[in-house]
C-alpha cells in the first residue's frame, strides 16, 4: 500500500501527471544534493521521500505565465 495515499496526494497537486513529474524532479534533486525537507521519512527511496514531502506541504507545484514548464518550490 502506498504511503501517502494517492487520494491524499491528489488533494495537494491537481493531476497524476503533475504529481509524477514533481516527485521525479524532486527525487533527482535529493539524489544529487542530499537536501532533505523533513526530519523523518517512512520511505527509504527518493521518490517515496518526495511524495512524503508533497503530502506534508513542504513541496508545492506551480506554473508560470511566461513559460508553461512545471516548477516546484520547497518551503
């Protein structure tokens, strides 16, 4: 069973595609820079950690008007 649940995650980010994109970008960033936003994680893998950050409202998704690329911002 996925923790956090997909229903919980979709309340934070509007589509599954965007959710996967943001989580993958954040996971790659964590691999390269080792900057963690939470004190304790349930998951041992980077994608799971990224999903936990999204669920904890530490990671947000937004688009800009000038370019349509998805951006994520860590709090």
